[in-house]
C-alpha cells in the first residue's frame, strides 16, 4: 500500500474478474479509423500484462475523445487492435459498454483473457457536462447505470488512469464505493514521481509553463511558488500572454481577443495578484513570434503590430530560457511555447525542448501536447520522467486532493473476498 492506496502487490487477481480503468485516449484519424499516437496505450501495457499473466479475467474500460464537442467521441475498437499487437495476445473488443452484450461477454471470460469495452463516454453519465452539472456524491456514483450493471460481475476494481484522476465520473470514482480497489502500475509510478517532485526537488527548481489550457496552471503557479517548490516560473504560451497583459504590456488586440474568446480574461486579475506576490520569481517573454503573410516575424513585447497575433515566444526569450534550463537541477514542463504544429511558429518550443534534451537537470514533462512535442523533436530518451497526465497533473500540483485518489483510498479499505 502506498499513500493509503492498495497496489497490485496487495490484491489477489487469479481467477478474479477485474475491472480495470485505463486512459488510452489518443488522437484519432476518423477518416481511416487509425490512431495518430499510441503513447498512452504503451504506458498502460505493464499493468494489463501483469493482470493477464496472473490469471485475471480482465475487463478494460476507457474513453476516447474530449466531450467538449460530441463529434470528438469515437469507438475504442482501434485501441483494441493496438493493445493486441503490443501485448502479443488477443484483446477482444465489444461495441457495448454496460448493456446485455457487454455483461454476457464479461461472464464468458476465462482466466488470463482480456476484454475491451467500447468508449465509456457513449454513456451519458461519463460525460463532463453530466459531471459538472449534477456533481454526484460518492454514494450517487455507486448507483449510476454503469456501476450498477458492471460491479456485480466483478471481484475487484483497478484504476491505472492517472491522466484522468481529476475527473469525478462513475468509471473512475463509482466502482471504488462498493468494490475492493487498487491502483495499477502506471498510476502508482506517476503518483509517486510527481509526489517526489513536490516534496524533494533538487535546486534550483524551474517550472516552464505553456499551452492554451491555463485555468489550473494559474492555481498551480500560486501553490508551487507559495510553498517554494519552484524557485522560478517561466511563463510561455497563453499563460505568458495573460501575465504580460497583467503587467500592463501591450500584446495587441488579436491576442487579447483570443484570450477573451477562450474565457481567460478573468485570469488577468489573477495574474496581477501573482505578480504582486512573486514578480521576482516569474519570467514573461521579452519577444514573440507572429505570422505576417505566412512568414514568421518577431517583435519585442510592446512593439507588436496591432493586427498581429502572438503565436510563439521569440528567439531572445527562448535563448535566455535555454540558459535557465541548462543551469537548473530540476525542470518541470507543461505545455508548448506556441503553435508548435506549424514549422513557422515552432521555433520557441523546439528551442526549449532542445535545452531539455541537453540539460543535466532532472526533467519532468506532462500533458498530451508536451508528449507530442517530445516525440516530434526526438527527445523521448532524454527526458527523465514523462507523465501521461495533463489536467490531472496540473490539478495535483495545485494541492487538490484528486477525486480518483479519494475514491481509491475508500476502495482500498474494502476487504477483498477470498
């Protein structure tokens, strides 16, 4: 047991029906039905293999697609094919989640066999809108359709989805209310690695923040600076633009309009408060990259044309931050510095990742875009720890007690039947 949660070493799985929630959510080419990346699938293989090798009747639950827009949902069938290839054993797939066909398939499992159910977000209870609007209690989670239909067929629940640990949904938090529970190897590894980062970072400890999903990043900045986890924060991406606005710097109307469109204008005041408390430990960009008629142009902050949209940090900023990374002892990175998918606006991100690949510091990255950038620039073998979580990681670093962690502690206290 670690952190009050059972590990796979604490539970018996042989000849037991095990429900295992994994996070294999990956970009999908819906025209061909193929996955564009398999990083998260590869990460959960050790847990699946161990459970199967020990003779568990293994049922995998997973989601595919953000439910910000329903069109992002997609079947997990292609994921099953990738799992079969990576495991070198059959992973059966059924296009049902908790209906009669799924339940019959679960009952028919033999020890060591693996069954992947379809996308759990095809069930309305698993959608974020359902989660945010109804805010079910743990007791109510246990009464949802998914849990009522599947829990009676199972002996044990395993969660290996640290990347989704910030979600309060039945497949993640409901089964632990009535089933003995444990965390899988990936969950255990990521939870321990990030806990260590928070408690005992070698110094100087540098946090480099980017990307466009920045609500939680501002909460996290406050926590790591207040608790002196981070000695310095380098703010690129949209976080950097919001902080520049908070400083009273002119970032141009297109960038301000984009921040408003994303619903982040309120963070400008939060940024002012952060700068008032920790201004000597937060660095914002001194220059930026934009596009003019399809060509990259760089400007000093304050000299940005009023019709230009900031798409990257500039070369001067990236060079200075490379030096910071090179002299740090611990570096945590979440999010790219700009629109790194376009070769004309990737320079800042590429320079930061080049520095990550060459620094002697202990390096940790997290989040889907960060993982994509790491693979794009060939730095996978140079990063000390790559965390599959993005939102969960940031929420954990804010000090929040994650819903899945709470649920797993509850499920770990339920005695397993012999």
